[in-house]
């Protein structure tokens, strides 16, 4: 066999075998060096990683720290205290929706709380087909308790005022749930509220505060709608959709909502928030507020965020128990043809959240007149403060 045959027939396989052996030995050395701290190869590898740390392509390949999963509902999500009052706006007002006080909590404990309405809310959601409508799991639960009241303009009058808004009040308990479909960017909110209208406590609270601040006493609470107490309820379902114009610093969403009960209505709203945003878009729902009820079913982010928020709503209202009364006779109430069934609402607020989980919000809200004529035919305006803590 000649030299060429030796090279082509026998030498090449040996070269391949030697090459494979060399590669195998190199891999073993590399693996052993990485696994053994302090070796030259490990130190060399660290040096290469440090050298590449500024490379954008390398940064994209590095594993990132996992963010908190908003799908995992906390045991204790948050608590909040809300104070509404028409005195929290520029000028002098003390009429119409005049005050509201509520406390709320979110998380699994809010779902399992002894007074929670989550069980009957779940039954109703299943009956109406809302349960599971988003194709995902329940992302949040909330429980809320509060009281709010309405007064006419002339609060010193002891007689019934038949041409102005009647005294009215509601003391309530409320539970809410939210379901989210991330793929379609849609959230479904459902709420069940039960309570009592016409309780004396509403007037006692207002007059107690007026005594402290030196304001005139409201003398006509004995003429309020459903005076002496009457049970009531409301069930509401809302569908929210984030719009494509949204970005990291701007969120715009549309909401369609319907409710039956002491407020029977359908509404469409367009809302936004803009600024430094960290919490998911479906965790803030100021468009779902109805007088004193907030119905925020999720806990907020603990990260520092601050943003401006606002919106408008068009409401088609078939029935308003605070003006028209219920089954119990009321000394002052209005018939259906005396109230405006179309109402426009607007709100503007600002939220500042701190790194320790505390947050403070202020909101200015208003809506067009709910009565067609008389002294009570006027637009309504009030302000609100919200103190909250996220865990």
C-alpha cells in the first residue's frame, strides 16, 4: 500500500478518532472546571460573562427575575377607607349625594369572610351564565361595607320638600368578583349588594358630623325615602376591554355594564389612566363606582406608582330607588315620568402609591341632573378621598 493509500485509508480514521478523544477530554475538563469553584476554567468563564455583560444581545439571553404573578390571589390583598363628601369640592355645597363612608378588603379572606356575599353571588353568576365566561380563573374577590346619603338643598326645613331631591340613604354590604381573559384583554366584573334604605343612622351620622364642624342641622330626615327601613339589593355585571392605543404609561379601556335592583340601568364608559403604572389594567375600576359603592375586586401593586385617571359614562337608567322609592310608601318620591332616564357622568382623579404599599387617591365626580324640573333639577358634584394599603 502506497503512502497516499496509507493517508487516505488508515491515517484519516485515526485522525478522526484522535480528534474525538481530544474533544471529549476538553468537554470533561470544561465541565469539571465549571463544577469546581476556584478553578482557572471557572474563573475564565466568569470573566467572559463579565466581559459580555454590556452586550445587548447577551442581556436578552440572560434569565430575568420572575415578576409576581397577578393570577395568584393573595390571602390578604388590601384594605381601603373611602370618604365622599360634597364639601371636598371647590365652592360651598351640601346637597344631593352629600356623603359616603365605606371600608373594603380584597383577597381570599374577603371571599371567605363571615359576612361575605360571595356564595350567593356565585350562585347568581352560574344562573346568569357569568361564571366562567372569561374562560379563566377568578382573579380577585372583594368585600365592602358602607353607608351613604342624599339631601335636598334646604336642610333647615322640617316640612317635606316636594320640588327638591328627597332625603334618601343606603346602608349596605357588597361582594365582587373579577374574571380575566388575558388573550382577549377582557375582564368581567360581577357584584352583589344587599342593604337597607331609610335607616335613621344615616341622618344621625350627618348631623353628628355637622355638629362637630359647626354646620346647620339637617332637619328633614324623617321624610326620607323608605323611612323606618326597607331591604333592597342590586346585582351588576360589567365587561371591560383594554383598547389598542394603550401603552406602558397609558391605559384606555371601554366598559359596558348592566344592573338590576335599586339602580336598574345600562351604561357605557370610556376611561383612562396615565403616568407611572405598575398594577395590571383590570385592577383599577373607578368606572364601576355607583355613588358610595366602589366594587374594586382586586389588590393593587406594592410598587411605587402614580397616575392621573378619569373617564366619562353614558347611562340609561330605568329605575332609581333613591328618587322613586320602593314598595314602602315614601312621603317624598318621584314618578318615572318625572326623572331623567338619560344621565351623563364624568370623573377625574389622581393616585399616589408609596413603596410600602400605602396609597392615597383624590377624585372629583359629577353627573347631570336626575330630575326633569323643580329646585332639584341641577347637576351634581362631589369629591372623594381614598386611603388604601396593599399587602
